[in-house]
């Protein structure tokens, strides 16, 4: 059996980036495969394979899934220096706030940046801690969603890449004869290639991507989810085009595969095409081909099975209509079934003229809507049990406070976010998970729950007056209440501007102190990333009680 490189990661996007880097560098010299933790099974990795882990933390999780005689390497990661062009060209030394997904990776990113750009200062940002007083710019390796303020210019230098040291180690593990100098050239070219916008076509990899998951595997007590599963079963019995709608992380791709496996097409291949983040010309060539240069597209090549097109709304109008014309021509060909998906509601996309009328007419008859996790919170405990069984950690337990926090959390990343959180807890290697073990914003949710009882308004007023800024604090709470009504969260820069409109001048340090006090009193929810700072339910009740005085 051919020895292959098997990459295991947590996030699909990050895994795909690592996989492409290895394919670019080693070409056809090493067969490269990849799988996320959630899709990992005992049959994925073969004896003798080399396993590349995206991070040290997942080593304990994947160990039960690996053959005893496979080699395991933890990938070294570093910044892509090609993405630093704008920063390198700066003539003036500057201070950068560095934002990454956890303290460990933040420290590593700071160290890498200091090595490459010693003339600049780099300050690590720790989520839920006060933002440093003075810096000029923000820099992040692909974690823009975690940037705590939009007031400053942000440089997104893209996800970190596999280090050259790891690449050299892989060369040795596979016994490749290429010179180190040639490998270094490939490495540099790869970083340039990964920086460029994806406009160049690559050889199409039209392979069966069926993981053979079935609708019977979906555990749910939610009436909404049960309804979706019921509709999916009935739609699977037809050969009609199905469109799946659902927020990011709800499991649209998994549902598409399950529909395929419940249909008459189950013994045929299941293909996936993702239309996101691609140049329209590339999409056209990949889907329809380019007869002039002999490039064959996916649609002409597929003879049987199911084709699932993700993010169908990313296709420009002309391609949407061309796809609709393809449906016209192939209506009598029963061997190919189409499933599409989008994050936004199809009717909304049509009204906003993102989806053409012609394509809408094909997609609007058979629609499956996958509910968000916030709409099926009763399933949280069912899903947690499923994930614990998957990781072979059924003994892991959560405190009542943790379970309460899970129930009160909105889960914007849906089932995928819950899965990632449980995998994080597995990495902690603790049998009993307390609230303090969770990412810090869950502590804020826990405080909100505890603060939901009777409020001692006088005690709160006394605590604020101890610091001498009661009127300013009330004004701050009213600003955040206004933001909540507008469905917006405000950074400190925006709040300072709104205060100035009321002739209240405040330095960033002064504002930060007031926000910290209000957070300690559970009147504000100060959370990481785009969630930003919002007024809590207790804060709203406090304002109501002050208005009644």
C-alpha cells in the first residue's frame, strides 16, 4: 500500500489551507489526504502512513483513531512572509496589536513577527482583557472575526503556514531525494501562490466524497429538526433538485450527503463543489469546462451520482442562467441529481437580485431549512453526548453551571462551534469541566445567569459612586442600550464619539475603567471579537429602576 501524508485538523478552512500547501510543495511525490476531527474514523489512516497534526493539542484526541505503527508529526507553523508586504514597506516604526485565536498561538505569532520585523513593536492581545492604551495598527493571521475594535486599520496576513522545518522533516520521513535548495524554492513559490487571489485553475479532482452518513445518525429531540429530517426523507425519494438553507455550521453539507445516501443514487458517487471565494471565470471553467484548451468541467464530466454545489449564491448572474440552461438540457437524464445550498434564505436572495429569476424557479420548489442551534437548544445535550462518544470520552462530565451557560449561549457558530468547544474540552484532559475551564466569554454568560434575580439598585449605585462617575455610567449604559436596539455592538472608539456628542470628553483609559466597573457589576457583557460589548439584561433592569426614581 502506498505511503501517504495524512493531515488532521480542527477547522475545515485551516485544514484545506495546510493540505494545499503540502500539495503545492511536494506535487505528485507524496499523496496527501486530510480530515477534520469531526469526520475522523478508525479506518481513515492506514498502517505506515505519516500523520501531520495541525496542533499539539489534538494529539491525545486522535491517538485512539491511529494505527500503532504510523508516524505522527506536529506541524510547526509560521507566518506567511509574502503577506507582510505592506508592513515591510512602512518607513516609520509602529506598534501593532497582534490578534490570534488563543494565548499560545498569539505568543508564537508575536515571536515570528519580531524575528521578521524587529523595527516594529508587537503587543499580544488577550481576549476579554483591556486593550492596550497605545498602538497604531492591528495585525492578525486570518482571525479578523476576533479583532476587538474596528477603529484601527487591520492587516490580515492570512492563516499561518507549515514551517520550513516541518517540510524538511517530511522530506526525510518519505525519503525524498530532492535537494534542500530545490525544496526551499518550492516552499517560497508556495507562499506566493497561496497569497495570490484564486484565479488560476488547477487540475480538477472529481472524486467521490461520500462518507456514507445516514439520516438515522441524526440525534434530535427538536420538532424543527425532526420536521427537516422528515422532509429530507421524502425529498430523497425524488430526483428533483433540492436547495438547502442554513446558517454557517448547521450541517448543510452533511445533510446533502445524507439525502444522497437515502436516495436511489446511494450506490453512485457524491461530488461536492464549493463556489465560495473564487473568481467568476474560474467557476465557469471548473463547472462548464473550456473546450478551446481541452479543459473539461465538472458538469460535462459527471455521468451519474449527486453533485452538491455549496454557496450557489456566489455564482454571478450569467453563470446562474447558464446553470439553469444546463438543468433544461439534462431534465431527462435521471442519473445525475443536483443539490445546492446557501446561508441566506432563497427568497431573500431573489428579492435582493443575488439569485436570478431563472435559477430561482428551479431551486424554489424543494427547500430544506436546517435550524440553527439556537432554535434547537434541547439538542445541545444530545449532541454533546454524541461528540463525547466520538472522542471516546464518555466519562467527561460538565458542571451544572457549565450546562446552564451552554443553554443561555446563542451559539452563532451553531453545531460546528459546539463541536469545536467539546474538542477543546477533550484537549484539557479533565474528567470534570468547570466554568473556569471554558473560554472566558462563558464566564460572562455564567455571571449573567447569576445576576438574574432581585436587584439591589442602591447597592449598585453606591458601588459606582465610590468611583465618582454615576451620571457618566448611566449615560454609557444608555449608549449600549441604544446599540442593542439597533442590533449593534460598539467598540470604545465609537462610544467615545457618542459621548462627545453629549459634551462628555473621556480618554480611552478613563472609558476602559468605567467599562470594567460596569462589567464587574454585570451591567455590561464585555465579550471577544465581533460580539463586542453589549448591555446585559441586568443593565437594562438597572436603567429601568433608575428611571422610576
